[in-house]
């Protein structure tokens, strides 16, 4: 609002939203923008290794398709983002919403291939089935953590007897898993690229919000590294190497793009156990962590910092939760994701359950998600705003790829809040909140950011393309009514 404008009724801008429920609310956002980064590490629930407890009995599943009434399973169908547009393409069926549900994958390769319940048309195709389960009645499963990789080339698999297109890194995993010893037994997997209808935004919102529990409740998580480090991984797992040879292999493995993806953080931190897999070889979490420590203390390498940090954080977390500011400050500062909103959504699973966090909604713009997040960290439960919080809010805007105009406006706003917080320490007795509300106008296409303090609104215009060269944002001050 410019000087001389009519005063407006102050609004309490912090909106009440349902608390994030990690149990049934958070599977990773699954579509990453290929234009910015190679897609994020993907995940999927699977149980590798031992036969899951109770695996010998038929699990209780949702029965919604008459064709499968006899077996108690139902297949899903509704046009997926990666399905082929022909009559033979697999189509999802919407998940029922009366209770939390997830889909799980089974791979039918090797000796199990002959038992595939649908007629295959090509002997070389990867055969899978997909079934839906109520969360509290689902069988044991393994969750997959991986990177989606480049959008091309695509490969076709059979899903419930129909064609479904997937990206190459997942295709490589399914081949390796199906050929492995564990793949010769029946195991359920949770893999976001297959288990979530990527074309259904509502389902994505719901499943992404369930992701924390999906990874937390799996028997263990498979961390799949792409083929780029296969030889080094194989040598480290099976060979007797001297230190120099071991060092070179570790550099190659820990520099893998998997460790640079933001979604990997919560997928690994929340897992009961982690098995790293590349090709047909696997290495346990403890073994790879020991290699990481050896590398860090003997010959440190900046290329491997993300891997070192991941192992260190998992050990220090040990079931404890972290606050939102800490997570945002340390989780996404050097980690990549293609969708700016995932700088927030991709870390919510490791935030304490008692804390208020933004609600997952991929229909919201990046600016809206950013606003919802800084509303929480700047206005809730604070007597004064710490400098660390201001720095967190600034860095978050940069990591979320806000436009230059929005970054100039928000940085100026945040610096103004910082100064008000500094002087407010001596001005207020007892301490009073620095920020009463924060928002944008108009909400649909913001041209200014603002915050309210002691009945006054301070506005910071968003620079247009024409005046982005100017780094000096001005703000106007207007007397407000109704704010204290």
C-alpha cells in the first residue's frame, strides 16, 4: 500500500491448517522438472533379504474389483503420466478414500516368471503386478529410494498384464532386483513412480503426505545407485583392495548423484535399515558408513560431503525429531530437486510431529508454499525473530527458485524484520511478537509482499522485468486498525 492510501483492516495472515500426519501423509512428490535437475531420488517400499514376517499367509487387501474377488486383491486404474495412450496401456483405478491406502508392486522374474497371473507377450519384458492395500493391513514391503533420472529414454514393462512406461534408472533396478536371489522370492515393493498415479494431483498430495510413514514402516529401504558407479561398487563389495584402490572406489560411489538429491535425506533417515544396491550387488548400511568415515578422516573429499552428512545425521537423529527451521537450514541448502516446492515437502517427514508444518498441496504455486512456510517460522510461538530464522527464510527462497523480483522483495522484507527484532529486544517489556501477520497482495498474482507489526503494514513491491536491475526496494507504511 502506498503512502496516503486508505487504511485497511489488518488481517491475521497465519492460517490454520491441519497438522501434517506422518503416518498417512507423505510419499515423496514424484514429478521432478527435468529442465532444472536430473530428477530426484525416488523411493519404493520393498523388503529385501529375509522373508517378511507373516509372508507365508495371504495378506488382507482391499477388494474392489469383481474380476479379482476370488483372490481378495484389486488392481488400480486412471491415466498415469507415463502410460502409453493405447488400449493395452495400464490405467490406474482411484484409491478409495475412506481409509489410508497404498499400492505395492510385485516383480515376477526368474523362476517366478512362469507363475505370472497375466499372459506375457514378450519373453524379455519385465513383469509386475500392482495391488492396493489398506495401510494398517498391508503386507511387509521394501521401500525403494532412488533417483528418477532423465525423462528419456523410456522403457516399457508389463503392469498387471498391460504396458506401462518407466524411466531408465527404475528399469535398471527392476531388472537387477528380478535377477537377484531375493527377487526369486515373493516380495512387495513400494516404488513411487509405479505406486502413485502421477497424473492425479489429489492422490499425489495425499500419498506424499504419507511418505514418512511409508519409509518408516517398511522392513527396510533399498538405496539404489545408478549404473555409473557399478564397477566401483562391485569392487568395494567383493574385492580385497589396498587403501589407494579403496579410496578411489569410495570417491566414485559417494560422488554418485543419489547423494545429491534432497528426497534421499528423509528416505534414509526414517528407514529401520538401509541396504545400498548397485547392479546385483548390495552393501549394508553399517559397512558403507564405515567406508565413509574412513574416507572422511584419512583423506577428506568435498565431493563426498553429502554422503558423510547423511550417515552422520542418521546416527545423531536416532529416533529424535528436528524442528522446521533446523531441517530447512541444513536439509536443502546443497541438495537438489527439480520442483521448488519439494525444498519444503521433501523434508517434512523428519520434522517433529508436534510442530505445525505446511500442508502438502501441489496445486499451490511455489510462492504460496514459500509464504505458508515462512508464516510458520516467523509468526508461530515466537517472542522475537532470531537471526537464524531470517537467514533460513532467505536461503529457502533461493533454493525454491523464486524469481528475481520476488527474491528482492522478500530479502528486503526479511532484513527489515531482522532490524525490528534487534531493536525490539529493548523496546518491549515484556517481549511482544515482532510479526503479527505476513502475506502477499493480490494472492493470485502478487505484486507486493507485506508484514504487519503493531498495527502497521510494511509493504515491499515485487520488481517487474522492466525494473529488476534496481536492487533498492522501497516500502510504504500505513496505519492499520484492529492489530495489536
